[in-house]
C-alpha cells in the first residue's frame, strides 16, 4: 500500500458551473484528463491519496457532487482537506448524508481529526498565510482571527494524531496543510510553533501557483516542507 498526495485539483466537471483552470495558460491544458491518466498510472485501489484543499470550484455541496464523484471513481481511498476556494464545504454530517445518498464510498475528510494510513498518521488543517505572496483572504480580513482559528484546528488534529500514535508509537505523524506554514522567507509562526511542539518533521502544502522554479523541499526550524500544488507536480500525485 502506498500513500500519495496532491493539492489544488480545482475541478470543474459540472457543465453548469464550468470554471476551467485552462484560462491560466498551457500549464493547465487538459489538466483534468492529465490528472486522471497519471492517477490511474500510479495509484491502485489499495493506496491512499491525501488532497489538502482547493478541490472543486463548486459553490454549493450539490454542485460539488460531480467533482466528488469524479474523485470517488479514481483508484484508491482519498482524504480531503479544505482549501480557501472550497466554498462547497459544509458540515461533516451533511457530507456523510450526501455521500450515502450519492453512493460515494472512497472519500473521507481531514477536519479536526486524524487518519491512520499504513505507516503514517495523517493530520492537518487548511491553515492560513497572511501575505500577498500567498493570497486567499478577502479584503480587510482579520488575519489574526483566521490564524488563531486554524491554529486551534491544527492542535485538535494533532491531539487526535497523538492519541493514535500512543497505540502505534512507530508511526510518524505527517501534516498536510493547504496554505504553506513557511514560504518565500516568511513563516506563520503560530503554526510552526505547534508543529515543533508535536515533533512534526514533514509537512506537505499546496496553494502556491505559477512558481515552477522553487525547490521541491524547504526546511525551516527542523521541518521539511514540500510544495504539492497540482500544477507544480504536473498533475502527478506525489508519493509520501
């Protein structure tokens, strides 16, 4: 069993809500089909793929059904985290009800919880980055409030991960965020402090687009951080 990750799918498979990323240039040409081809080439039904945010352009949960079914039909189990563009995201109770009604069976969520997957424990949250280099908030956003809320969610997820680790002490906790905790020489220290407190050594994040020359991994305060935006990965899921 293998574990993969890829962020920022930005799916738009429903004709009535078409918002293809192809308008952003050749890098995104035929991206949905390329993603599906690469996924089928790499991922088996025994594998798991973590997708930390910006999954669908849908504005409502009902509009997201087409994209969620697209993901569900791909091989393997999938764990979805929230991104800043996932406006369709509702409560877990509403997600579960929709999945039961629509027969979606391979998708679960990373939200105030943790998942034991093979040799690792998956933890994380959306995060936030209050900087023009990683935009995502509306004008006049209260960055302190956003960061404090996401820091609480990260702590909640990591507490759940630690509870799992107490029963499986050899398993590493790996964190998946949508926003980078460190980027372009700037850090969101409240997130990094929590990661350090819990002894996290690996973080995977998305959100960053158009920076194709950045190093695949950066290290900050002893934590290795990997950029996994779909366009950066050329729509090839990255093995964890």
